[in-house]
C-alpha cells in the first residue's frame, strides 16, 4: 500500500501521479474507496480500469443526516 500526499486536487496531476505506476500494477487494483467526488471518480476510471468504486460510509452517513 502506498501512502503519499499530493499537493493539489488538479485532475491531470492526480492522473499523472497514478500513471507513474506500471499499468500491470494499476490493473490489479480491485476496489477504490473514496468520497463521492466526481473529480476522483474520473481519475479512478481513467487509471484503474478494473477497479470497483465504493463510496465510503462516512460520506454516505453524513449526506443522509
């Protein structure tokens, strides 16, 4: 597992960061747990073709309440 902090939320910068990993590695990502951000959804779809997107429980509960 990688733990890095990116300095911004620019879509292209985030995609560039994840594309620094080999395609073979990115293809093995099975799930991505995230908030409901469209920005992050687009990034995940662009760089992790086999990943299922799961919205994290915290944000779902927060939205309901």
